[in-house]
């Protein structure tokens, strides 16, 4: 976790899980450390997907929409090419201690995890915009329907 890079004694080959902010990503690479970008501001799927009043119970602290996830570049801004080589990728978190059952876990994960997967696995030059992604996403949502997966509908 990113806190370890501030307390001293972190082995030089440790990989930092930068979860608190993009600043933590920049701090890690500026000290030559490899990292996984897990910024809680966009990659914590245990946060609400919309306004708290219209969503099932989740972890507080605001909400993170699928559009925010898709629009977030997993590569932190302002890094040199050398620093960018230290960013190993990104990761979404879904802490489930506040979720009552597996269907709610599914609801919190989907479709945001699909947006994150495309952003992590698609070359940046091929990323267009959220509207274009949303058209392709409709096919994947049909797949989720066929498998009985609970997810947040786009019109919610």
C-alpha cells in the first residue's frame, strides 16, 4: 500500500499499490519504484455508482460513475517516459464488508469493471470517448443478462 513508502524501510524492489491518489503514483515513480495505480477516486468499486439516495447500500465517500472510470487515464499525468515504464498497470478494488450478498457485489462491480478492463487493455491511441464505449458496452450487458449477473443499468 502507498503508506509504506512514507515510513522508511521499504525494500527497493517493492511494488507500491497507490490507492490514495495520483500524487502517490507520482511519489512512487519519482523514487524509482514500480507501482499499480489503484486510485480510490476512480477505481474503488465499493463506492456508490450514483447518488447515495438512489443506490443500494455501499461504502460512503461519494460516488464513482462508469463514465468517470472510463474517462480516467490509468497512466498518471505528468510522468516522464522513464517514470511511465514503472507503472505496471491499474486495479479496481471492491471491498465487500459492507455488501450483504453476492448479487450486490456483482452490482457494484458491473459495468464499471468492464470500463476499467477496456482502459487497461486497450492501447491509449485506440481509446475514443465514453459515448463510443457505451455503444460497444451494450453487447457486453446482454452477455451479463444471459448469465443472470446483477449490474447497474446505464439508464439508472
